[in-house]
C-alpha cells in the first residue's frame, strides 16, 4: 500500500508538471520575456509504464500460470477502460467548457496510470464474488489478441513510413530567404536553449502544412502561396507540435489502440485525445492574439480541413473536430488547468 501511494504521488506530480508548470513556462508572461523551453513529453513515460507492466506480469507468473495471468490482465483492462471511456465520453462536453484542452487530453490517458497503480498479479485472498464459467480456450484467445495487436500496430507503423516516404520523395528545401528567416527566428524564440534547426521543405504531395517523423522530424509545406501572417501562424503551429513531441504522443495513441484493438471505445478515446491535443496547440499558437489574428487562423483551418495520416501533426482539422476548434479560436474563454 505504501509503495502504491508513493507511486501515485509520483505520477500525480508528473501530471501536474505536464498540465500546469510546462504550460506556464512555455506560454506565460515570463516565457514571453525569456523564451519558452520544452524538455518533457508524457508519451515516452507512458510507453515505459506499459512495457514495465507487461514485463512484470511475465516475470511474476513465469511458468504454467503465465497464460492465465496475461488473460486476466487484458480482460480486466478491457472492462476498466470501457467503463472509464464511457463515463468520459458523457462528461467531455462539460469538461471542455471548464478545463484547458491539455487537461482533457490527459484525462483520456489517465486509465493507464490508474491501472499501473492498482494492478496486482496475485488474486485477492477473499474475493467477494466468484462466477463459475466453463473452461475457455485461453491460449487460443491470447493468440488472437497477439495477432490483432501485431497487425494493428504493424499496419499503423507501415502506413506512417509509406506516407512519410511518399511526401518526402519529391520534397525540396525552402529557398525563399524571407520564409527561411521567419522559420529560424521562430525556432530561436520558441526554443532558445537548443541549437538544432528542424528541416523545412515543400512537397507537391501534401495539401496541408504538417510535421512528420518521430525523431528525424521534417516540417512540410504545400505548394501554396501564403501571406507572411499566415506563414507565421502555420510555422508556429507546427513548431509547437515538434517541440512538444506530439508525434510521440500519436505513436503512444496508436500503441494503446493496438493493445485494445478489440475495444471500439479505445479507438474512439484515442481519437478524442488527439483532438484535444490539437485544441491545446491552437491555444498555444493564439496565446495573447488579437481578434484579427484569430480570424486569420480560423480561415486557415477552413481552407486546409482534412484528416491526418500516420504519426503526423498538421494544421488541418478533421470534420469531427472542426466545430470545437473554430469555436475555441473565435470565442476564447479562460479555462482552468484542473
């Protein structure tokens, strides 16, 4: 119990840092004077927790009981995530009115933290209820789950690699001095503590600005004439995605979806979390922006509406999230970090 309480405190601090401290450091009044700094991403931490949970289950139950332990792990996970996601789907319209979008995005990921805290590889000594069921072909069920997991995650990785290669095949570096100067100036202002310069290219294969890649990240612009104000908003949007390591978060969403590929609520939850991540980026881009700038940004969303592919982050909005994003942009309200 003490170990779980300490782990809960540690994870709570991580969440608090992600939502409040980094938000203030990156976009608060002090950041406007000294420049924001991005050093932390939640997705890699969660991926490590997933791997540690699975590894711990294997080590503690190695032998004849391993199949039963793995089956129990994912069965309980299915029911817990289903109940949580159903509740959150019902409450999310209200939560989006009160809380910041990054808080709403993290709420979709909270079950992973809760599950790591409460999971115990050993059955309770005095169960309150025992249900007698016929023997199940647990080995065959686990095999189907593993095949589904490998197929879903493998397809997502393959489609991302194929999409990345296709858009970068004919891409060329931006050679317009004004755009290059704007891009370098944004990087110096938003990420002054790092000398790395992210490549900016133009590709005829994209219709909307986007950033692609997990580690070797490229920011890609379509062959479209943009005004200086539009370019500034576009590049700032993509740079914030890059500095926040949102592509890693997209990969984590894909991993969660693959782990629970049989649960339709998980697919929906990860899609909603990605939407809230985009809302959070919009809020960061338009921090302290005037009404004219907000209208320009809303026009860009309407002109580039479409769905993303792979582990990419892009300016465009899907049809399902466009209404929320436009409403937040045109009518900003102050919300709580929660």
